[in-house]
C-alpha cells in the first residue's frame, strides 16, 4: 500500500511570499513520475494519491507512470476556502488506484466519499485517512511517500524525516 502526497510544483504565484517553495521543496511532474514506485510495489498494490484540483490531470499521469490503474476518489472538504483562480479551492482529492488484484475494503469499512475536517497546517492531511487505512487493511504493508513524520506501523520516506524509516 502506498499513501502519497507529492510536493507538486505550481507555476503561478502572485507574489514571492505565496510560493509553495516557501513551505517545502517541490518536484516537477517528471521528477514525481520517475520515482521507482512501480519497482518497489509487488504484483498487487493499492495507491492513495493526494491531488489538488489543479493537479488532478497530472495525478492521473503519475498513476499510470507508477504502474497503477485509476479506480475512484474521495474528497476532503477542508471547510475553509483557499486560493484559486476559477474557484476558491476548499477541497482536495484522494485518488485510489490499483495494480494487480488488490481487493477493496470489506463492506464494514466503506465510508462516504466526502470527509469534512477543517484544514490545519499547510498541506497537512487529516489523520482520518491514515487511521482508516490502518483499520481497513491491518495486515497490509504500508509506505507513505513524502512523509513529514514517523508513523507507527508504516514505512515512511520524505525529506522532512532523516531517511526512509519504519515506524
């Protein structure tokens, strides 16, 4: 199981103070696509991939590049409007993709596709999703890409922790 929140590079900002790079280093689409995710996943795997609305189309490219097939998505309603040029973004997508034969969660773990929780620190995702994954797939090996902290029971990889670590 892969849970990933890529540091998408945005090519627009009205001022230097609003640039994403002020929060963390970003990656281009090609850099994200070239990560060896396809090589590190077994024959069967599931991917939970975060994408903002402006990056949705690119996220589908990442899914294919990493060897997965798109299945569905959930929406995190942040309850607070954010930036945007067409709409003031208040949500993020959590895309679900699989490779091989990875079964969906058992019926008792199937939740609504929209979850509402007020956003917190920049780019911080609700613990709800990681907790849900732990309950729905307790025996599955879990890897969080672009992690910001150690998580018990997960292997984490990201530039905000020392290196790849198991929690």
